[in-house]
C-alpha cells in the first residue's frame, strides 16, 4: 500500500459511488474522511473499511445544513490540520415525469439545495484549509445532463439544472482560485446504484476509477474542466 500524508474527504460516502471513492482513495494510502448525513449508516460504512485495515474515519455532515458543514470543518481542522482532496459526491435525483414549469416547485428547490448549494457551501467552507497550504484538488461529481447541449431536450429538468449550475460553479471557482488549488467536474456515467438503478451498465468501481485520477494530478494538470473517462467534454 502506498503511503500518503494527504487527507481526502468524500461527501455522501456511505454508499454507491461515494463508498467506492472512499475505498479506492484509502487503498492508495490516503487518510480518508467519509461523510454522510446519516450517522448510523456512515459509521457502519467507515467501520467496514477500517476492518480491512484502511485509514478511514467518519464525520457526520449534512450538505444541506451550513451549521453541520461548519462543525465538520472544525473537526477536520482539529483532527488533521489540512485537507488535500475534496470530492463533492452527495446528490439527489427527485425528478418527476413532468415539464419543469408544471413540476412541484419543491422538487426543484430540494434538488438545487443538495446538488448545487450543498456543493457550493462545502467548497467555500473547506477551501480555507486548502489555501493555508496552497494546495488542493476539488472534484465535483456531475453528469452529462449538466451539459448546455442537454438543455434543448425535454425532461429531467430539476436534475439537469442542478448539474448545469454545478458545472458553472466549477468553472467560476477554477477561474478565481489561486495557487495550486484545482477544481474539475466529472461525469461518472450511468452507474448501478440506489440513484442509477440496477440496470445501469457501469459499476461503482468503474465510476470511481474514472474520477480519482483528478485527485492526484500535478500542477500541470487540468482545471475548470468537465471530464468523462479522462476525456474532456463540452460543457
């Protein structure tokens, strides 16, 4: 096993792609913080990985609750004093089979609260830890549905808008970031998970592998990009 002094944090790490991201980072020698809003399932997931002799800890964090995020930042700062990799994986898919303007507004509001504002508040809260050491890698788990070209096709309106905004956030933060802090977005594809369903063609392992190369890119690596299987795609 490789040895890193680097610390990584994954939101929504108790299942699916998030759990696999935590596992693969830990196998690569990172100290990994698994976060989820459900303390019971989060503790169980972290404990299962620790039983495999992986350096994984659990921190409760609800990305919809800024107080919860601030508490998590304090915990990470006190426990590790740094954060090198942040993966915004937590997300929801609530879309109904209806037009966006006919949709219950609460569906759009809840989707944006988690998929966009959740990532936004996590980034702005944890970035000072990265700025202290002038290093950081931020990866936003997005979707091809967030590409501008998808906006001309009907359906999945709330989810599409949330990922479009997440992609825009990625570009803006990249443009505003100084030092060696890089942020990119990734489309993991259609993945067999609670969100993707059992018929999806990609496994969480395949999805995680397509994401994690961005966690260790050097100073010459990309920033502000949108990738699928390591290939940059159009916004």
